């Protein structure tokens, strides 16, 4: 049994819900920590009008006593402020599916007579709960010095370069930017491009990077296909609305290079530690974390809803029709950062719980210290050479 | 409960095993069908010497009676011809981890005193069982007119273009090519590049494409994060050794384009069917198959084992050391095609079983016919317009 | 992927939550249907004072649009009326674990400094959500003519006999009885015994029977250990607070009888149908439902909290101490009927979804009709004998 | 991710297979340890003729290097000696389903045209692999001083009483008895009863007890319904062929007693430890192990195959017919002991792995010592009273 979560709720329903199950007891948890990430999800250039309606705040409905997790399931709720406006109101039937959305596939799958149920559940509104769950998981990881952060690498065709800028710095700079890009120069270009696209009644996607720092070696496994860390992370990231591509490190670039240029050589550091000469593997070798930063790159498609109508068919009239506009973002890329961070944090939290075992932080922390110590000690040069075996 | 499989076995152990569980009864299954795919996995330019040692053949140890599946678990075995040579022989301890491999991460995770156990299980030899399991899943899907095929898109920096060449044609041409590239011109360049890299004692990766044709709309779901089809497919593909990037359709390219250029418009076809004006979504919208070909692109890293030694540290002596060469491929990309096909087929088979339900082909086939019929009929223009609701 | 549910919430927290995931679309669902079962859970002789405080009513927070399930996760909430009284109030630390409760084991597991968190989550208050989830599952099953009902067989040492009273009748009579016993004579004895036990400041357990009628043959499987229907039902029933024993049919009695007395002979009925000459197997043979009523018997222990103090140790003072009384039932057996019904219904709903497949009732109903028809037709004597193969 | 296993293979197929996944590395494992339990499964009064044909021996096909587990999946195989006799031979179609078996339900579920496939997979021959998997799990548990043993409590109507005989002693005495009953007097009665039933061409079931000693408090949880230890154990035990009832401790007896007679009082032992005044809870309170022996009682039905024909219908002729005898046991109860031990050990091993975490015994052992120490220390009376909080 491991960490698991499910979410529920529709875009305009009374509330969104998530249950996160399997966290240890004894984690001090302030709801503001969740609210901060919920706010991060609502900010950014290119955000549509709905975000001005909602100011998401979480209610913790279970799993917390005296400000600490109990080991019981955490029940999280975000009320939809927009619900009351919809309640009772006769919402018009939607019959012309928007290409790129779940409108048509949902109706085909579930036999809907109206496309609205597709929109309501498939909507990225659901990512609110991913952020809430993820904020808790990030907080849990932070107890062990593990940090998960993210930033925008590209918006549309504008791709930023950050050189050797350390990850912690990237995270910090991105937070100060309304496009969540660590480099102000690129950020300006991105902002301008977004304004342009809004003028042109179009939308933009982009590329995000999520990085986990301080992850101990040994999470994930090659022992079985579904235990590989890349596999689990890819599943988590690709489960987010609009995410259609994932790579661990610069994988597509690596695929075009000779093997000798791609591997991260191993050398001796001070005090007998092992030092990696690069991180083209993105922190994972053989399906297992190797102690380097885990670097994930995710391709987000441009939002399918555009003010410029697209070609579709009205399923009611059986005739060609333009798509109708539904309130939406123009470029949701900056807002996606906390969502992806959250999903990565969820997977790493699960793996860390499996590695450490136990049911409370009190039980887990000494084990983690031991794990850290073991690694340092193992690689200590003791003159007798047997580096890492006890 | 759904379709599941696990594999077991080491690279030089007595045999590899897989159990595939949840297939319906009544599927006629000839072991030669598995053997054909096992052979496909052993062929291709750039293949190392081991493939001349092994001629993999499957034994079906359970789940089949009178040539038909029973609904019980299918037990598959491939004996390692190489095992006898290793048995009894004193294999030298391996102490210098090769960068890019599981050597070091496995030892750190499992506390090995020798790196060999990492190699033995993490080895791509395990993909033999993915191919075996996948061959069965592809055969199952073929009962419903669903075909999963693949080919090589790029080897190193050589990237082929196929224009509008139909997928079925690509599959056929790729099978005739020792680099599994449908275009002979590009194939020649790839072949030359591989020879060059072998001369240079280096290795190459590349990009593979796997395509599923004939998949009905409605597989996968947006109802929960872990039910999304992209997520499940990404997990399956990224679980394969050396695969580090996945995209659905040209996702990274889409990320750089405006929304209006990326969506696949919907128009009316003959007999009232809906026709998509493109497939940039790669056959999946809202986490659900949309009836178009499902197109997956996978980045495979160059093999980490190179004849040219790489920098590492001997964990026994505690000193820097070059990597020792272990028998390996120079460019395994062509051989990877049936592995990736197999993993895609596994996910789709599971989803199809969930969609159709039932415990035997006799039960499932009429349901599938109904599903197909419903779709055609649903979109029939009957003058009364209500297109797809019953 | 299949039907799943998780619950969250504490006994005196703001609310209880459940998410039920994997239901098909198109199930009309009235919240009163859930409320009726919630009320059933709150009634019965031997009920403690809390039940007069709470009048549980469900809120559906997700998964329902226009009164119909959407195929998305159903989010259910029951607000704890008692919460406001507790909020802010300084609840006294509890330090003397009550034998038979989770007080001590929870504290040992999770490292609690106070026993209250154990009580709060381990409390049978959580069964509220089992009932809510179960009410939905029963309603789903009822669309296919499947009925799950229950009644009390024994309270303390009073064991009722019902002869050949048909199950539907037992259900109806039990609903009219405040001890949920179908036989008025035995009900009187049970009621008297409960009064006596209340006088004696003690508690009583008992034996419940849950029966599922109309279940088609073919649910569950012998193909893998964790697919067996008995196994899944036992897990579901034994997961309910205070349930410590389960048998399918009269299993413990059967264990004492010769084989020839225990099996349910097969004979020919009218129109060529097969008729079973008994149901000592409790409706399951070889891990698969056989079409007969599924009969489950569950042993519920007497509630561990007694007005008569029991021996324990105060963990704070380190000295022997009597248990402190916490508000509780005297005999919760009658109230447990809808809980157990719910758990059985959940398992059967999951199995039925696997058997029928599909994503909406529209898709599933014709398949079920076909399943029923197939069975009748298969066993029709057509003079040509080949009874059940198509 | 946790410990999991699947089995495959038919009664007369070439071999039975199991894959056990999730064991830590570094467990020294001798195949003879498995073979010993396989032999235990083949012995006992009341055993049918097949057991004289097979002398089951396990082959370890994966997961073991240099006699130690690697952390990779363990692949176990038992060849069916009987297979060669069946191979090629034209086995007669079986068309008259035996009541109490999977014959009919399997055919209905999977659409078989012959009843044999039901028999082949549903057969208790599959329990061979449960025993093999279980032997490994017991061996793993033994590294932590946890012992799982079993014995026969009742055969038919003969129910033994053992008074206060310690469990370890019961295990030892049972092993010396061909009916696996610790008391020679009762054993004689059981043996006589079995001979009588063989004469009468009938069969017998019985009641088995499996006990786990040395299990630390804190396994299982009340946090979620499917994490409760009773639930998981019941599922495991009821998944074994012919097992139809399970209770934790004397649950059905407890159900008839007042609450004050049933709970296991807590008192102070020497050195400040807590001592339980009984074990009517069977070692589990609130879904969590409490440190006392876990006592499970299982009802096994008499084997359905009897030399005395039973009433059935030939599905081919459509006429009433007697059952045909298939080679079978007369009383398999003694042989079932190692099967049930194995299933209990599997669940406990999984729970222990979750509690301790880690990937190797080297990592887990100090954590277990800490767990044991923490318990003792926690309950030490230090004059300052705060007993178990750190």
C-alpha cells in the first residue's frame, strides 16, 4: 500500500474535493501553505477572466488534528465561487464540439446528450486539486530537505536559455516573474508574444521544466516495469490536462548525440564522495534516482479554445459550424508550474515513503538521516578501499 | 481488475518469465506469433554479438489449452541459451560503475557488494518478455481490427521524413529494412552513420514512432488523473530501458505553435460521418482516444556501454578508472520497435477489455461490433439531426 | 481500472467525505436514496445517545449533473452536526486505552501523544460513508434487477431461525423491526436481551446475514487468487469496524459434515433450465457466482466500550486504571445491516462493471440482457443437446 | 508499491509458475526451504493417489544470485510430473459438472465447450505455488523473529481442544502428526473418522488454525477500509480453494458473549511493559496488530469430488446424470496447513515491508531493532510516567 490520491468535482459544481491517502502522522500542516500554491496557480500573464472570479482557498475536512497529520486520509476541498451563479440558471446545451478538447471524446465515451458534462470534468479547473495535493506532498518532502520547483522554459516559439543558473535561483527568479521565466530578457519577449497572441485571438502553449533537488539516490527501481521512476513521473506529468510530451533531462536532444557525449562521467570528489560530471540523464539511471537533480521537461499544447472560431460540426443540426467561445486562458503555461511541481512531488513522496517505511515523521526522520549518512560514509575513502559496502 | 503483467529473470539466469493476466478466453494463439516478434527484436543493423548467441523462442507454460486461451493467466518463458556458459563459471566481480547504467544506482539502492546484480536485472534482456507479452496483446487487438506498428524516425542526427506515407505502408517498408526505417534513402544514411559510429567505438540512440490504427474512440478517461490514456501510454513507454522521452503526436513542436494551427478541425464526411482535418493531437483528446491513429514518439538514448572507455571510479580501489566494456549493442534503435509496440498494445488491450467487458472473445466480439455500429449510426445524418444520441 | 472508493474524515471533524470512482454515466440518482440508508444506519434498539444528535444527510459534491451520474467520480459528504460543539472546545487528553479498541494500536503505530486521534478515525462513525457509497452501489445494481439486503441473525446468544422464509420477505420483515430481525418472536427475545445488557452496563454483538439476489453467474474468477469472489467479499466485510468473522453460506457448519451432504446437486428444471437442489455453497463455486443467492454471514463483536469499566493502564501515569466511558452504542448490530449491505454491493458493482464493460448504462443494459438471455438459451433443451455452447 | 505475487499454470500443464515481487535484497534463500514446505503440502492422511505421482520440487528461475535475493522478482517454477502422461493423450471431454466445483461456473463465465479448462485452473494444484511463495515469505519473516505456523483444529465433526498448549508446541506436535493435529488423542479420532469416510466413499472438511507469533504491534491500519489487517488476511485466506469461512480469534463465539467478557484487559507487566490479559481479539485491534499472536481460524469445506456419485446434469445430453469421479483427496485438511501459513505470511511480509521500508535486509534490520526497542523503552516506567511518547 502506498500513497494515493483521487480528486472529484466539476468546473462549476459546488466544490472540488481530493482525498490524499497514506501520508505519515506528525506532519505539521498549515492550510496557508496550500493556499499559497493555489494562488500561484491563479496568477500569470495570459490568464483568462475566470481567474479573477475565483480566489481559491482550501478547506481541510479530514486527516488533521491540532495542526498535524494523523496518518488518516487528508480530505481537501475548494469551493467553487462561480457555482452560485450557475446554480438554477438554465445553461444552454452545447452541441458543437471544440477540436482539441474532451467535448467530443467524452460524449462518445459516456453517451452524453449534451457536451457540457465533458467540459465540466475534463476542465483544467480540476488541477486546483492537483495543486492542493501537491502542496502537501512538497511540504512533506521539504521535511527531508527535498525541494521541487519549476519554471517556464518556452512560450510558443520563444525559448529561454539560462546557462548555468542554479536551480534554486531559477525557482526564485521565476516566482518574481509574471510569466514564471527566470530570465527577465526572455520573460519580456514571452510577455510581448502573449500580448500579440491575445490581440490575434489565438492561444499559446510552451515548455515547462520541473526540477527536484535533494532527492536521495535509490528511489524507483528497475526490478519491474511499473516501478521505474521515469515511468511513474511520466505518467504523473502526462496526466495533467494539456500536457502531451515529457522528457527526463534533454532526452530528445540526447537521442541525436553519440553515446560518449551523453553519459555523465563519475569522478572522485573531496572526502571520497562520487561526483557526476554532468546531468544529461536528468537524475535517473536504470529507473532509479542517482542523487543528481531530477530534471523533467514537459510540452504543453496551446489551449484548444480560441476566440478565433475553429471548424467543427454541430451535432444537433448535423451541419458544419464554427466553435463557440467558452471562457478560457490565452496562455496557461505560467500557471501550470505549481500543477506539475505537485505531480512530481506526489510521486517522489510515495517513493520516499516506500524507501523509509514507517507511519510517522518521528519514525522516518532518523531513517532518512541514516540513509544520508550511509551514502556519505559508504563513499568515504578509508584507505581500505571498499567504498560503499557496509 | 484489469489486464496486468509482471516479468522476472536475469540476463544470464536460466530463463526469463512473464505472467500476463486478465486476457479473455477463446483467443487462438500460436506460439510462432510470439517467436516472430522475438526474432524482430533480435535483428537490425547495429546489433551487438549477443544476438548471434540467442535465438529466443517462447514456451507457453500456462493459460493455453487446445491452442486457445482459457481466461487463466498466460505464463511465458524464454530460456537463456547463454546461461549454461555462465553456470558454474566464476564471474569476475564488477566494481567500476558505467555512467548511464543502473550499475551504481542499483548498488546504492539494494546494497549490492558487486555491481553485477544491477546489470543482470536492469539489462535490456528483460525486454524479451515485453515483446512476448506485447505480441499476445497485439494479436488480441487484431481480433478487433486494431493494429499496432512502429518504425524508426531518427538514428542519431539523421531524421527521416515520410511525407504522407500511410502508416500501414510505413510498417511494411520498415519491416523490409535492417534499420526499420520506411524510407530507403534515409535508411542508407542511417546505416552509414551506424557503421561510422561502430568504427568510432561509440553508440547511437534515436527516435521511434509507434502508431495504433483502428482504435475506437472512447478508450481512456478524463474522469481521474490515472485513467488518462496519454498518462498510461507514457508510463508504459517510459518503462522501457533507455527510453527517456515520450510525446503524443508532435507535442514538442505543437508547444511552439499558436492554438489555431494545432487543433484538428472537425468536418462532415460522406454518410454523415465526422472527419478530422488533421491529427496533431496524436489520436487522443481529453485523455480519451478520438478514433484517429494514436501516434507516439519516443526518444531512446544512445546505449551507455561504449567501447571507448568512459570516466568512472572503481568502488573497490577508490580510484578513478575507465569503464570496462560489457558486450552490448552499438545502436539498438531498430530492435526496439517490437518492444514499444508491445507496451502500447498492452495498454490498449487493457483499455479495450475495460470498454467491452466480458470474459471471452465470444462475449466481446458482438459488443465491439455494436460499438463500431453505434459510432457510424450515431453520426449518420438522418435529416432529423440528433446525431449521436440514441 | 475498476470501481474504487476511499473515505476520509474524523468522528468529530467538520465532515466525512467519500469519493466513489468508476461508476458508469447515466445512472439517475436521488440523494434521498442515500439519505434513506443513512437513516437506517441511525436506527435500532441498543443505539447510543449520539444517534439522537446526528441526523445524517448526504451532499453530493461532484459527479452528478441534471440528476444523473456523468461517469466522473462521485463526491459524497456528510457534515458532522456534532463538530460545532467540539470546535474550539479544549478536549481532554485521553491516556487510558480501552481494550478492544484502536486506542492503543493506533498510538503505537502512528506515535500519537494522545489517544484521541485513534478514536477519531477508527470510530464507526466512518461507516456513514460506507453506507453512502453502498447506497449508490445498491441503486446501480438495482438497474439490473440485483438486490442486496440484510438482517440480524443473532444478538448475543439469541439466534433466530427463519426456516424457508424467502430472502425478500426477510428483508421486508427486518425493516419493520427495531432489531432488524425478520421473526417477531426472536425479535422480542433480542430486544429483551438488549434491555437487560443495558441495565447491566454491558454490550452485545451478534451475527448478521447479507444476501444478494439476482446476481448473474460468472462474477469473480478462479484465474488468480485475488480475483476470487469469496476473497473480495470477505475483504470488504472484514474491513468494517467490529466485524471479525465471515463465512459464505454456513461454512463452519459445512466443515463438520460429509461432502455428500454439503454439495448442491444440479437437476433439470422446466424449459431446460438448471436448478440447484440447495445453496450450501452460499452462491459461489470455484470463486465465481453461480446464480444462486449469495449468502454471507458476519460475526460482529460486542462493542468494546462498556459502562462497566475495564482494566487498563493509564499511559500517562503508568499505573493501572479503569477505562473511561466514551459515548457509545450498547448493541450496534441492527444498525450494521446497511453498512454490510453497502460493502457487498460495492464488490458486486465492481464485478458487474468488469463483466459488462462500458461507460454508460445505455451501453451496459443491452449487454446485461444478452447475458441473461444467453444463460436461458444456453440451457434450453433443443433436442440437439449441446446445452450451453453457442 | 508493495509485495505482490501472481501464479500461473494448470493442473496437468507443463509447469506451475509464480512471480513474487517486492522482496528486499540480501535474503539468503535455499531452495530446500521451499521444497520442505512443498513436501508438507503433499503429506497427510486422507490424501488421494495423485500425491504419490508428484514429488514437487521448486526451480528458482529468477531473482536469486549467489544464493541471495537481489531485490528483483523471484520466479518460481514447479514442473508437473504428471504432464507427460497427459501430453498428446486424447483427454475425454467432460460435460457433467460436479456440484461444489468450478466446473459449471467456469464454463458459464468463460464460455468453455468442455468443462476441463475449469478444472485445470481452478484445481487446488495451484496451491503448490501459494506454498512456494509462502515458504519464501515465512523465511523472510523469520529474519525478524516472526513465525507463522498452523495446525488442524477439526476434521469433520471431531473438534480438538488444546487447553493452554503454547503455539510453538502446537506447531511442533502437529508436524509429527499425519493429520497435523497437536493432540494425539484427537488425532487418533480424526484418523479413524477419515478411514471411515474413505470406506463410505465420502469426503471431509474441517477447521484449521494459523497463528503468527512475534508480529510487532502496528501492522495494518484503520486509516482506510482496504488497509485493515483483518480485511487483508481474510482476503488472503478466503482466496484459497475450498476455504469458505474465516474468523480472527474466536469471533463467532465472541459474537454471543457480553462485551465485558470479550475484551482483553491491559495490565502492567514487569519493567513497565504492558501485558494483555487474554487474546480474544486474535491479535488485532482497530485493524492493527497489537503484538499478541495473530490467530486465524478457517473453515474448509469437504472436497466436492466424491466417489459416491452426486446428482447433476450432462450438459451435452441435456439429461440428468451422476457425477463422474475425478482423482481427488478424501480429506485435504492436513495438507492445507502450509497453504494457509503461506497466505498469512505473504500479507504480513507485505505489511512489514511497508512498516520498515527499505530495499535490503541490511537496511531493514536496524530499523526493526529500533522498532522493538522503541516499544520496550516506550513502556518503561521511568518515574516520569510519559509511557510511550518519545
